[in-house]
């Protein structure tokens, strides 16, 4: 299987940790690689080719002002070339976002990623994870933020990437693993 691609932007390193957790989870099942979007909104060399070859693409961006970062959106707009060629059609897709507030309009960003995947004719996979929302639930539980459409993470505005909630990262790892398992099943 070609490498599963995690296409993401991170301005300050928090979303990059989520991306790495998704990659690590996927890599337990299949080859997987990160494709980081630069501060200028550009892909690394060979990035477009890797996306074209990938059986699955997981999109990731911080939530900035209630949506994806402009760097992510620049790449999304540039993907219109792949769209025109149907290059991502029938690939598996997923998405994740991270922001400072518990809510912070993360769902708007995830729905943008879902819409992008639908425009490309991709097959979206949600988390299929139960939420940790009982009285006994703890912040470091898996899916404490209750993401169904995609994986969610929350980083306090004054927290360094190293201080992120382990439960959010574990959620991302399990989501990456699920994407890889589904990609394998789709062949
Ligand atoms: C320009 C900008 C806009 C932001 N907008 C939001 C927002 O709409 N909702 C929110 O909860 N956090 C918002 N934040 C906080 C970031 O989402 C948060 O700091 C996140 O961890 C940054 O991820 P990164 O380190 O990968 O860039 C914003 C931060 C910046 C810099």
C-alpha cells in the first residue's frame, strides 16, 4: 500500500502534535507520512505526488477565527487541480482540528474539511468513538471532546505543545489507526 498522507498545517506546533499522533496510529497498520504545510502555505517537495498516490488523506488544521488557517485554505484551493483531474476521487478521507477553547467553533473547521473531501469525491470516515461524557469522565479520557465527524484536540491558549492533553493525542492515534484499517479494507 502507498503511504497514507496526513496533510496538515500548524502555526505554533500544537496541531503538529495531533498530526504526529494520527500518523503514529496509522503507521501501526500501514505506511503513513506527514505532509506539513509551510508558513507560506506551500507543500514540501513531492507533496502533491504523495497525495496523488495516497490511499487515504487525513486533513488537519488549527481552528483560526472559526475556520481553517489561511495556509491550509491556500493548499485546499490549490487542490482544485487535483479536483479537476479527479485525482483524489474515491480515496478515504478524514480530518482533525485543534483550538484553544473547548468549543471554539472547531466543528465549523471540521465541516469545512468534510466539505473539501466531498468536493473531491472522497469517502469520509468519522471517529466511530464513544464520547467520554459521564460524571466519571476525566480530561485525559479518549474522545473527551466528543468528536464524531473527526478528531478534536484542545490546547489552552497559554499552553506549550508539550502540555497538550494526552487523551486528545490518544484519540488522534486511535483515529489514525482506524483510517489505516479502513484504507486496508477498501484496498
Ligand atoms: C489567528 C488565530 C485565530 C484563532 N482562532 C481561534 C478560534 O476561532 N477558536 C479557538 O478556540 N481558538 C482559536 N485560536 C487558538 C488556536 O486555535 C490555538 O492556539 C491552537 O492550539 C493553535 O494551534 P497551532 O499551534 O497548531 O497553530 C486562534 C489562534 C490564532 C493565532
